[in-house]
C-alpha cells in the first residue's frame, strides 16, 4: 500500500504539454482499485485537455515490488516509462534518476502546493517529484470507549526533526501489539 501521500512526477506531463506537437506519454500509476481509477481519469482528462496521448502501465501491487521495479528500470536507463507515480518516501532514494522539475513547473504553481510536500520532494535543491494527491490518516474516537483510558496507554512521540513516530504503548512496544 502506498503511504498516506502519493507523489507523482506530474511535472513531466506538464512539460510535454508545452511541446508543439502531440506526443504519447507513458505513465506507471494506479495499481489497484480507486488508485487505478483515479490514474485513468486524471491522465484521460490531461490527454483530452492537451491533445496528447497517454499509455497507462500498471505497476506491481506491492509497494516494495513497485519500488524495486522502478529502481531496476531507472538504473538500467529504460526509457519506456516517462512518468512514475512514486511513494512519498522515495524521492531521496530515486532522485539521481529523476529530472529537476523546477525547469518545467512555474514557481507560482509550485507555491500552490503544501510547502512540506514540496520540501519532501526537493533533494539537494532539485524538485524531483510534484504532489498529485494527498490524504491523511485519521484517529477516530468511539463513544463506547472512554477516551481517557485509551490516552493513558498511548505515548505519541516525535523524532529529532519533528516527524511523528508510531504511537507507542507503555513499555515501548508499538500500539496494538502485545
């Protein structure tokens, strides 16, 4: 499963739309379910708006298999895929294979995105990914459970740079495990 924020190298599609004649862009995105449906709808709308054609490739379902397939393809210089949907944790791992999107995306467009997502996709000053969509995990309060009894067992922690860690139960074990 992709992490809560998927990153899409959408800037390559934007760059292609600036070309004088229609082209065929090959994209790897949307392995299953709603992700696949969203990929097909978004790329179809883009193709219709720009006059370009899009070929959608289906990546492996499992995130780790998808990552290693991308790594193998990019490392080998495989040019069959123009655009990759990547996980939010991959920009630093794949950066050496990806173009700097700042040369294709106007600064005002970049500024329309969440600054944290832009920072996450910027590696050594190069914007290697552009947000396509984002979602967030939620904690829900069930009225059947007294919230204070739950909160007493959870210790939300952060790392040195302020990013959230897995909730930990007393004793340092991940919440929900025994």
